[in-house]
C-alpha cells in the first residue's frame, strides 16, 4: 500500500469565509513538507480554523500567553515516535490551529494574499509537529525558515519582501 497523507480540515469560525481552494492548498502544503522531510509511512494531520477569541483562549490555556496568535501546533509525536491510528496504520502527527481572522490581518500587513499567509502558517506549524523548534532562535530558527521558504517556493508562493511572525 502506498503512503497516504490524510489532512482533516475543520472550520470552527464564522468571521472569515474560507476561500475556495484553501483546503486543497493546505493539503498541498502538508504533502510538500512531508516529501521534503522524507517522511516515511502514512500520516494524519488535523487542521482547524478558529477566530481570534478561540485562539486567544487556546494560547492562554496551553502556552500561558494571554493574547491571540496566528497559529498553534499541538504535536502528538515525541522524537519521531507517533501514535498510530489503529484503523489506518497512519502516524498521528497532531493538530494545527489557525486563526483565519489573524491570517487575514497579517496578509494585509505583509502585502500578500490570504492563501500565501495560510500556506506559510500551515508549513510552519507542520514543521513544529515534526519536531522543529525556533523558540530558542539561532541556527534552528534559521534552518526552520529555510525549510519553510523552500516548500513555499516549490508551491509557487515565494515571499515578497520580509516579514516576521507576530510575537516570536
């Protein structure tokens, strides 16, 4: 059986209409990251769209940071070991939670499309699910940014100018 990537996308907010094609874009981002990382085996990833209030609550609860953010990653794996879905044999990588409200404002701020912003947040977050970290800064943060740009360029979403992630 060939490896399958299952991306479960749910929309839990009403503030922003999910643009046509964004679900397919997220699936393409996930596939591109896993291919770049030579990920072996089948995988499942959950992606949820929320609003600023919902992500604020999650950020406060899980990271003790009392404000909204653009994306949160909830990895299920530790050091490359993942729980397996007993029905499919897929590795459960974890959950990506994106504030579409925040993505819209950041896309405007950085002068690129909402698709570009959502793609960036997806790629960034999936790298977290795979164990990458940039919180300490330095070389690891640079390495992670290079991986993000590599995938986005491959998907035809090269960045235009510079940007930084809010609060990082």
